[in-house]
């Protein structure tokens, strides 16, 4: 009987020493963790937005500038083309 109890006690002792103690986290710790995760995501989104802006800026600005120049040229040519009365 002693031979059975001793390994059983050792197994229970080993199991209880390996068991991790869970600690409850407070609301402020949860908020801090959420804020840090959100901060990281916001930085990533801002970086992606700036890359998109740099890519699109050259395309869109050129089209707008060409449109403005064309409108200006047409406005300058229009009075010369109309006969004066």
C-alpha cells in the first residue's frame, strides 16, 4: 500500500506545482492593452494611407493640372475667335 501511495503523492505534488495561477486583470490593464493594440493598428493604417496618397497624388494632380491648363487655354482662345461688333 505504501508503494502505491508514495508515487500518487509525488504525482499530485508535481501536478500542483506545475499548475499556473491565473490572475484576474483589472479594467485599466484591459484598457491599456486595447489602447496599445489600437495604436499599433492606427499607425499601420496611417502608413498605408500615406503610401496610397503618394501613389495617387502624381496621377490625380497631373489630370487636374491638365484640365486647368486646357480650360485656361480655351478661355484665352475664345475671345479671339468671336467676332467683335
